[in-house]
């Protein structure tokens, strides 16, 4: 199966590659901070049904795409920046109404008002404030009035976390995962959505336990978890990097969280 054989970034240097592709290389499939549980809550809140035209920004390895198409929406379009990941997702989308395109969520190329649901996970966090705004604006543009937008991202807590602490978290996280990580507080995430015209209707949070054993078992199952652990143990460079990532996540566990917001594009603007 494509999902089993394809690993994005397999040609990259382990010491430098983005943390999410390193985890994927070790066999991890669920690459979002709140795990599959928070994904399910987001999808339940989005209430995707047979009449929906769904767009997913950054499907990655397609874990959520599979959950979405199990709900049999009228159409599904993934917009994924990594061409090889997009191809791998496309391989399991057999219906002509379901597709995954290579492209950027900042400029999807999709028509105005062509979607009833847009969502994206673990992708806004890695963008600057300006890029975040452009991606959210793009979601707004392609949604019909009344359409729903879901995000699942890395959050900071409490809401009044001081700037010094925020800067330290951003610095240490980015150094560990080799991607510019810019998580926001709940109020800040809401403001990003509201600034583009969305009305936030629901918020769910979960602990940031991406690399904790219990979450790994929940997300990946026993067999895959054992395989991931085995792969990490036999790849010293990867082990070192992943332990560093987990050390940073644990060091800031009181201030990191996973957050999902679901918002609507108002019917009358
Ligand atoms: C941390 S992974 C998350 C993948 C998947 N959403 C998940 O939660 O398992 C980040 C993904 O975002 C994709 N990505 C980043 N920026 C993007 C953009 N502007 N447009 C589309 N995809 C993007 C990357 O290629 C990668 O697949």
C-alpha cells in the first residue's frame, strides 16, 4: 500500500530534516499535536456528511483524509505542498470525486465558494503570522457562506503567557523540530480566524502528547508503535533527535497544548 511504502523526505539528512518527516520516516503516521482523538472531535464538530464538498489543507500522509472519505462526502480535495505526499494520498483516493493536488494552501487554485468544509491540521503553526493570515483568507475565499473551517494546531497556555516565555518556547521548539514553529494562545488563534471574517463556534483542547507512549499507542496501535520504537532504536541519529524533541515538549508541557477550533463563514457579510 502506498501509505506503507512511501516516506516523504526519505532523501533528506536525518540531522536536518523537519521533525514531522523524521517521525514519518520512523513509521509514524499521525503527525498532529492532539492525536487522532482531537482529530475525531474536530471532524464530529464539522459534521461532514454526504452533501459536503470538503477541502483538506496539508493532508500529509492522509490519515485524516481516510476518516473523512469514510463519511462519504460529495467531494474531497487535498491540497498538499509535498508532491510525493500528495501522490501517495491520491493513490488511495479511488473515487473520481476524491483527489489530492500538489499545491499551497496559500493559493489553492480552487474556485470561490466551491467548498462547504475546509480543514487543516498541524500546518498553520509552521507558518509566519502573514502566511497564517493568507491561508485562513484562502479557506474563507473557497468556502460558501455558511461553510465550516476547522483547524487543529499547537497552542500556548495560559492565554496571558508572557512574551519572554513565548520566545523561549518558539526558539527551543524550532531548534528541536527544524521547522519554524509558531504556536499561538487560544485567543491568538481565534483572532487569526476572526480577522479574516470567521465566527469561531467551538474549541477543543488536548495535551501535547505527540511523543508520549500512551498517545503513540492510541494513535498508531501496538504493532506500528513497536515498529516505530524498533526503527528509532536502530537509528542512533534519529533517536537523538527524537529524544531532543520529546525533551523540549516535556520541558514546556505546562505551556503547550493541542487546540482545535471550528468556525463558520457567516451567511450574510
Ligand atoms: C506536520 S505535517 C501534518 C500533516 C497532517 N496534516 C497531519 O496532521 O498528520 C505538515 C504538513 O503540512 C504540509 N504543508 C505545509 N505548508 C503547506 C502549505 N502552505 N500548503 C499545503 N501543505 C502544506 C507539509 O507538506 C506537511 O505535509
